[in-house]
C-alpha cells in the first residue's frame, strides 16, 4: 500500500496500466512554480481549475517531478460567460446565484481575464476512471449558473487532448467496461446507472443530449460506480449498508444477494433514457452496515470492493462480496482519496499537523 499524505484538494486519482504511474486531478497547482510557467501537455486553459497531473512511479510518485497533462475549467465555453454577463440583472438578484459580485464581473469584462470566484472553485468537481494506458474518462457538471448540463469527456494520456463523449442531463461517477462502453450514475427522479448509446471511448456520438440506456435504477442505488473486470459486472454503492451488482441478463450474476427490480414503476419516474433493456440488479449487504463515502474512491477487483467508510473517513475497508467479510485499516488522518491497481492501493490522506 502506498500512503501519500498531503493537504491538496485531490478530486480523483487512478493508476495507469503497464506503468503504474498515477493520474491525479487537483484543484490548482501542486508545485511552487507560478501557474503561467507550467506547460501543459495538451488542453491548457490558463484559468483552469481542474489540473490533471501524471505522477511517475520511477520517481516514487513525487509531486516535485509531476507532469501537467491538462488544465481545464468546468465550463463549456467562455462565450457562455460573456452572454451571462451581457444580461442586465438587478444587483441583488445577480449576487444571489452568481459566484461573482457585480463589481468582479465588471472588472473581468474590462480586462478580459476570467477569475473564478471562491464559490465556483468550491463547487467544481469531477469523477475519473482510467480505461487503459492510452485513455481516461471523466465526468463533470457545468454549473446551473452557466446553463447546466452533465458531461462525459475522454482524456488522451499521450497528448493531453480532451474530447467530449457525452452531453447529458447530470453526471456523477463514471466507468468503462473492457470494450470501452461508458457507464455513469446520475440523479433525476432517483439514482440511475446509464450506458451511453452508440458511443464508446473511441467512437463519439453526434447527438446532443447524448441518448442513453438505463441499465438500472433500483431503489437505494448510491452514486459510486465501478467495473469489476474479473467478474465482468458493474458495482455501485448504496444509500444504506450494501452494494449493488449490475450485469447483463443471464451474464455475470453472482449466486449471492437479493435480486431486485431494475426499473422503477412508470408513475414514479420520468428520467430521460431508454428503459427497454435493463440489466439484472442484485443487492448484497455489507456485513457491518458500512456505507461507502461518495467521491473518495471506489474500486472493485475479483469481487472485492475497496472504499472509504462514510462514517469514519480514517477507515479504508475492503468487502468480499463472495464470502461477506470486510476488513478495514485505520489511518491517523482522514482519507482524501483511494485508488487501486489489483491489490495495490494508493491512499491520499491529509497531512499530519507539524
């Protein structure tokens, strides 16, 4: 196990296959070098909040030798800002929903330099998965202030280029299966697991919003999502102490747990998406009723689920879905994020006080 103590705002991290380098996403710079003096390999928004770093195993995953892969803002286009700012708004109304004050907007319009306010930075977030040594996929939501929408993007690890793979209503966690199909969780009339239609990491969709299949919307689904490549099933967290295993009908279903309806009754749900081909959903209880913390890492390998305990963020737990046993390790400081490659995990914890 690799322990990385730091006081950075680590949004996500994942091991890159074959190299065991780490891709890490933070809010802002992790070095002492000035922002404008750090070159990005690919996409490089100089006002970017989301920084994608590669930490090299050969350098012991040191921040000092990290390479900036891309730098992004959680905004589709700066034109959206200009259009927003062009609207005449009552000052009190504007400041009730805007991350900027009226005076800050006037300053940015005058200089042409965008400065994301603290409120905007605090709201920014994403979910990330590595598909293979060439590509990662990540989801993020554009603020309702700027028009709102969920996005599924692909990151080319060799070039740093970011390309869109889905424009959707709402996006939480994301994962891919071995063939490159893209799944994500969302919240509309409840939590849902979607599969992007006619879209893979290699094949974009021309339709916006991007059509989806709803593979499961079983009551109680959580937002964490991952793909167990060994068992060839999707696994989600839950809103109570359990996990859900989701698999194509007749494939990959485990001989444990309780089978549940995958689609909610029509009168209870108006979620956009095709509900004609749901997958099988099985609920498996966590033996001690633990819940996985949302957005701090969630990983499945061979039926073993690794997660941060939502009620004790110093605890890293692994539940074996096949035998119903859970083992936990307790750290001295809260865990910011965990990611794994097989049985090897990297744990980002808060740094201890000096």
